[in-house]
C-alpha cells in the first residue's frame, strides 16, 4: 500500500462529515464537563462513598446499552437522521432540569441522568453507520479520525472550562453549559443534516432479528469479548481517575479539569498524524494501544505529583488515539451495507455492558486505600487483552 495520503474526500462526503463533526464539537464541549463532574458532585454534594458513587453511575449504564441497540437497529430500518438530530434537543431540556433539581433528591438526579444517558447514546450506532455510508473502505480510518478530532476539540475545552466554572459558581453550572451545547448541536443537525440511508421497505426480517444478527458472527463475538476487557480498563479514565485525583491526590477542580483537557488537546493535535500509520495491521495496533493504557495506569499509581499525572494522561491518550478509530473501522469491515447500524449498535451495547461494571469495580478497588490494587489490576488486564488481539490477528482475514 502506498505511503501517500488518501485521495481527498468528495464534496458531499466532506460536507456531511464536517457538519456532523462541528455539531459534535459543540455538544462535546457541553456534555464532557457534565460527565466528568457528576461523580464529583455525588461525592461532595451528597457525601457518598467512592463505591456508592461508582455503583450509582453503573446502575445508569444499562440504559446506554438499550439505547445503542435500539438506535442502531432502528437506523437500518428507518434511516439515520432521526436518531442523530432529534435526541440532542430533548437532552437540552434534561440538562436544564438537572441544574434546577440536582438538590431535590438522589433518586431524581439519577433518573434525569439516566434520561441524559439514553438520549446521548441512541444516536451512536446511527452516527457510525452514517460515517460508513458516506465513505469508501480505504478512507474510513481517516473519516473516523476526523470525527474524533472534532469531538475531542470540544473535550479539550470542556473540562478546563467546567473546572473554572465549578470553582466559581458550583458544580451544577456545568449542566447549563451542557444544555446550551446540546440545543445548538441539535438545531444544527435538524436544519442541515441529510439522510444517507432512507427508510427501508418492509422486510421479513424483524427488528429483533436484526438486533441478534451480529451475535451469530463468530469474529464479531471474539472482537466484542476483547472489547469488554478493553472497556473495563479504559473505563477507569472516568469515574475512578477523577475521584482518585480529588479524593486521594487532592488535586483542585481546576487541576482535574486541565488534566482531562490535556487529553482532548492531544487527540486534536495527534489523531490525524497517527491515523496515517493505521491503514494496515489493525488488530496489532489495537494491542499496542491497549498496552499504552496499562503503562498510563502504572504512572498514575507511581505519581504523587501533578506533572506525573499529566505524563500519564499523555500516554493514555496515545493508546486512546490508536484504539478508538480502529474499533469503528474494524466493526465497519465486519458489517455490510444492510446491517451497519445493527453491528455498530451491537458493539456499542457490548462495550456499554462492560461499562456497567467498570465504575463500581474501579471504585471498589479505590476504596481499598491502595493505589497499586486499583492501577496494578487494570494494568494487568490490559496485558491480557493485548495478547487476545494478537491471537485474533493471526486468525482473521476480514480485518485489514
């Protein structure tokens, strides 16, 4: 394969990608701060233990599992656009409600967060399927990388801004930011996004059959099983790391915000250069990226100074830049035009299922009081998963 950059995207394809990317940038700038600071709000505002926070976060995650499957399968039948454009508008109302009602009881807060999670995930499979619809196979790594750069440009802004606002006005202000961003992104998509997969005529295959189809694919099941292990490890990037930073290392809100903003900044600056080298040996690079997570976890364990955490975040981001676009590219390679939404929805459901266990498992280990138990355990898990990707690489002919 030539080392030259791929041919430029067509005008129609580029318009769709950059429109979706721009809206993702705006929405990510809002929801990322809410995602990051909600566990801290539960910990400080309701004075809950680490484990309780982790369990509450995990109880909501099955909602995202259902949303991924429903949105992905339905987008194959009814089209992509309704599941991408309209949910952010409803999410804006939910975020405003969180701002005004966060102190009215834990049950209400978690119910609103569950609605927020459902609306935020129902379009994930449809969005990835839409990206596959408009791109040729040789360009999909680039397409998914472009979309990821836009999303993380928002993430680069959000945590630092959220940390600053939370310090000045209290943590709930991040829900207002999320509401404004969701409204802006949703309106943009509603007005300008065009359909790429029109509603299909009635088919003898029911929506239930479509949902089960990917789970009859042995290679998909193997890749999904490894995705579970990767998600359990990568999931510590969220609740466990934020609580560890505040509750154990005693970093300020601003420091935590800048730590996560570094992640977004490095994605924006490094994702496209890294993508040029990921056109072959996809499963091998998945193994390398997984090991980078493990190395970052060891730095979090060893580091007591803030600068060590910044270095650890840089290493973690390198791994994330490898595995995130590769996962979508591999799922796209395993699917066909007729079942793309179903495959992406199924993979999202599998990984979201793993996210049910990631926060409580991480916070349970965090509660032991030993950083080595937390970070050493998940570093070991990344080694096992990396070996799995290496073994799968030797048996697969469907993955580039």
